[in-house]
């Protein structure tokens, strides 16, 4: 009886401690959020949900993390669509897109190339297509590249809180549609806690819990950002989007190519040994789509090393990863004659 009483006291103490942590995190987040909308990196867009704020930090006047873009095109122009993977880097030239431009222009046999980095944090393939139609076509691209990450299969993955046509706060969160793709009661409860969300981001605690819960299953099946890449319906939508992008290219005089970045969890040896076909299902789906639409496709699955080329979040590239990606993409573009020669 005393033993049960001690367990009860311990559980109650843990519960009270959790409540205190939760309240503390909510207060800190409230105090830390910006009340000045001009200090937020994103602005509201009625079609896209949000887009990057022009002239914020090192963004140019078009809201892109790139040098200013001349209204008059003087070089072969490559527009690179994507999410935070092409966006990330220590500076503009350190992104893999910036490195790609430097590399392409170091090749004397190729014409001079301007590579425009239209990577916007949190975007999906659907938003990238919308961005191309609404803003990208004005750049008059000769070539459009899609930087495809496996969390790009949603319609909208992230959203800000919006009031009166303005973003409130300075962080976005998963959309309800994305959250509902994961049916796990554990996740649905945990996502409501600001403290547990922080633990997930900082300590990867939920991935460990999921591995325990699934008895050696695949963690990406329980992630709202990546789960849709293993759902067949998502690829029907992606094919429709890429079909429209190819059609836009024919109408506006540009070709389309696609680069596929793996999710780090896919590169786990134990996962690949357990069910290689299932783990690589998204890459197989994309290859089939690109083959049907005649889109040149570069799959970096076999090129990236999980420890050397990916950060701890298993998504973004290290400096070595950005350099390798730029090298492989440059070789791909040259080998497929997507960049004109002198």
C-alpha cells in the first residue's frame, strides 16, 4: 500500500512539474513573440498563405534570399523553386543555389547563368507552383528547377496566425490538415503542448517514443510533415501540379527539371534492410511522374551521406551537403544540355 502511495505521489509531482513547465513556456513564447509585424520575415498572401518580406534581412526587393533581380534579363536565367532547403546557408552565396550559380559560371563552355533562389521556408510543391504563376513568370526564366523535399506533398504544410490581413506573431505551425494525417492519439495530445513541441524539436524525444510504440516501425509514418509522401493520393496531386508546371513552361518558353532530396530517416541502414521498396517509395513515385511528363530528374538519394551532408533535423544540408548538391546539380544540368553552351 505504501509502495502504491509513493508511486501516486511521484506521478502527481511529475504532473505538477509538467504543468509548471507548460505554463512557463507559454509565457516565454508570449513575451518573445513580436508585436511589430514589420519585424517578421513573412507577410500575408491571400493565395500562398504567406511569402517572404521584401528587403527583410538579406532578402531582395522581391522577398527572395538572393541578389537584386534586374527587370531586364541579360543572362540565361534559371529560377529555382523550393522550401527551406535551398533557402538555408550562412549567406546568399553559401546556399546551395548560390554555390550552384558560382559553379555554373566557372564553366567556360557554358553561357553566363543567373540562378534565382526562390526557396521560401515551409513551402510545398503546391505553393511553389502558385508562386511561379503569381510572381515567378515575371522573371522570364529560361529554365525552372524544382527542389523537391518529401514534406512538399501537402497543399499547405505551415500557416501563420492571421488577423485583418496581417500575420500575428513570428512563428508558423503545422496546418490542421497536416496534423490530421497522423492518427496516433499520442501525437494528437502531445502537439497541443508547447513544452512537448519544444522537446520534440530540441531532443527528438517523440521519434524515440514513436520507435518504441511502433516496435521497430518507420518513424516517418508518424510525422505530419513527411507521412503524406507515403500516401498514394498525394502523388496524384503532385502529378497534376507538375503537369501544369510543364504546360506553363511550354507557354512561356522554359524547360522544367526536378531535384529530389531524401529525408535523413530514409538513409538508415536498418530501415533499408527491413523494406527498401517501402522506404524509397516516394523516390519511385517521383521517377514515374517525371518519366511520364518527360521531366529531367536528379535523385540525390544515393549521393548524400546522412551524417556528413544532413543536419540533425535530417532535412537541411550541412555546408558539405550544400557544396555536394551544387556539384551534382551542375553536372546534371550540363549532362542533360539544360544550360546552353558557348
